[in-house]
């Protein structure tokens, strides 16, 4: 879319996977503090300590080793939601005896700066010597609409891990699910069995938007954003700052105003022939009063500096101006829009 802009026994049995309670593990906390370069100097008494939790817990078959996946800066209300400015996931392996656990190996699975990190507490899989689980990173603040999924496959013997990435955002058609695509990772091509496992696991994630039925039809009104983008940027050009020279659009009988969401009185203009609505950091939608049909004028999913105002400069022309003064206003002639289904 315009850048203008998815047989386990819990506790200590079968392959020994345990979902941790809220109990902190001090050794894991120490590991994460080291990775996060936290000095050992005396802290100010008012400074809050990092809340570290064990998220997943495994014993090996002989019960001589324990493997823990841990997260830093966990929310007070949810262990599986990391809320620090720097969130870290670490895997650690410990040698067990009757009384003690000694660290023998550790590695960092994820370091995420200025993102909230959610670990999927329901979608995970233990398969022979491997463990698969998923995370979602969402940028702090509301400027960046992007959502970044990672699907991990961890070798519990060696602690070697593989990661499959999926990037997207929540769109009109996807709702709370992530609408996007997988990132190509050539390192996975060297192990096609691992790659296959990761894709099969990821494609079952409830986080990923998977269209079905009419939603698969690009001409269905719920896909108007994607269709507009494909029509206007067929080669996938970067449309961060420029509208197409000639706008291509589609008429819809469905109410795109209602579908796109609520808007304020200062977000629409109208004359005898048209009503035009601009959505904050989002689309501009038109309604032809004569044809009684709706049509997208621009499709946007903008991050920062892109609030805009619209006004008629003639009966058929609208001017789009932006909150950033240095960005020149755009003028779109509604009579020159090329409609892909003009027979309506």
C-alpha cells in the first residue's frame, strides 16, 4: 500500500516445555543486564530495576540441562509484553544437578530499540530438537504504523536459531491483523527444511491477515486501497512524496466513507457535484453526487508530517496542502481521473 504512503505437556514433562509463571529468574536477569550494557556501579535508589521474566522453559530428555527463553522490561500486568526502550530476548542453557544450575551457554535472540515487543503466548511449537515461537514489534508512539513479526526456530541442542520476518501494518481490510509480506532472507535458502518449517509455522499465525472468499478478489471494495496502489504504481514505485501524474481510480457503489471510518466536519468539502473527505494521515475519498458512486482519490498511510487540508479551487479541481510548509500543494482535476470501470 501507499507509503504516501499468524503432544506438549505443560510443566516438566514431554518434551519438557514449561510456560513460566511471573517468577523472575535472577541468573537470566543478570545475563540480560550484561547484554544491555548495564554497569555494575551503584544505582540511584529511585531508579526502577529491569523486570526480567522467563517466558519458556525446557528440560532435556535426561533432565540434566534446562533451557530458558527470557525477556527484559516485561509489563507489570503481562509477562509476554515487553515495554522498555530496549527490549531483549535471550536464550540460556544451564547444567543441572540436585541443588544448582550453572550457566553453560547463552545467546541473544532479539534486541529491539524503541518498540514494544509482544510474544505470542498461544502460537508456539516444540518439534524434536527445535522450538518455534513468534514475536511482534510495534514502534513506540503512533507515528509509524508498521508492525514487524519475527518467527523463530531454535535448535535446543546447539542454540543456533533461524528467523523469518514479516512486515506490514493494520489496514482497513485486515482490521487488527497484519497486512504485509514476508521478507526475503537468503540465509534460509541454505537449509530448505528449516525454511519450510518456518513458513508453515508462520502461515498458521493468527497475527497475519489471510484473505478468504470475496476478500481475495482485488476488485472487491474492501480491497480498494490495494487496487488503487496497484493501478497507480504497477511497478511498485516509491510513492512516499509524489502523487501519480494521472490518477487512476475505481467507482464503488459501497459507502467508502462509512468503510473508511469517522471524520470531522472540518475534514470534508463539497459542492453541487462532489463530496470529498480527507482522513487524518490517511486516504482522500470522493463521492460523485450525479453518479451516486464513491471513488478513492488518493490512498495514504502516512507516518509523520503529513496532515493535510483540501479545498476546491474550481468546480472540478481540488488542492491538497500539507502541514509541512516546504511541501508544495498538489492539485487534482477530478475530471481527469481515469476510472478502471467507467462503464458504471
